[in-house]
């Protein structure tokens, strides 16, 4: 579960993972600075499905991809539905969802590939990105994990697809859980808190009671799910 660093490129602030970059894989998570979108979408909105001007979104995406020295023709996007479907991406899928939301891969929240120069792209408000990299098999994956994806253990399902499709080994796989809503802010009702405790009964410190309701630590839940699977913690 690797370490990250804030970087800047043409006024775009983003997180990357230097150790992965040294191994030839770029994994970035952008902030909202440095783009062209206006008003409530200001300024680096990357999503085509939220009502922003499509041309500005495409322009934002092109700016971000300059960080990676690539173009929109390498980007692959999916229509995220807070599910647990994992798509295996081949070179034929390059460009899907990059220019038009309608062409994005349907009802999918995680993708994996071993194709060089493919840019797997997912979008976030307060859910968590789970970046996955096998430096031995040269396979990458990304999973969009909100509370529903966490309940479905989408990170585990993504890694299982990497194992089945590319013979990846757990001991080789590295994971980075990106930014999202933290335990201080994600309040859930008693019914969901009970379901979480039932699902992850052997996990420590993931549900905290408050005067009204409960708070759920999503990143820690995902972390413990992956450790239980057998992912190494450095």
C-alpha cells in the first residue's frame, strides 16, 4: 500500500506514486485546480455526465493527459454505478468514453489491463480510488469504491480478475488507496452500521458511535479487506 506525493503541472495539482513512476507506471489523482470549467464545475471537472460543457471537459482531460504525455485516444472510461463489475481492457477499447459519455463502458466500476499506454480513468466526488499494480506481470487496475463498492469488496474482486486473467500473484501486487471522504465525515444510520458490523465483524475500529448515528471509516475498511486478502503492507 504505497506512498504518494503532491505534484504540480501547468497549475494542475495532482497526487502520484513516485515508486510506481520509477517502475514505468503512472497513477495520478487530480485536484480541482488548473482547468477550464466554470461556476459549480470550476475548474478541472473531468466528468462528462454531470452537466458541464462537454467541450470544456474534453479540454480539461487533454490538459491532464499532458502530464502523462499521452492523448484522449488512450483513455478508457466507464459508466460508474456503485457496483462491483470489473472490465478487462484490451487495446480495442482505447478511447471509449474519452470524448463522449455514451461510448463509455456500461455499468462498470473497476478496470484492469496489461496493455501499455492505456489510460484507465475513473471519476470521484467523495468515494475512494483503489489503484492496483503488479510490477512483475505489468498489470494495472483501478476500482471506484464508495460505500456500496466497499460492501461488495470491489478491491478484492479487481485483484481476483487480475489473478484469473493475468496470473498475478498476491505477493507481487501493490495497492494505493487514494483520497476520499474520511471517518470524521461519513455518517451512516443504525441499519447500515449494523450491516457493516455483520459483514466485517472481525475488523477493528471501522464503525464509531456518535450522539446521533454512526461514522464509518471507509478507507480503513478497504485497507483491512485488502490485508485480509493477503496484500502486503509495507
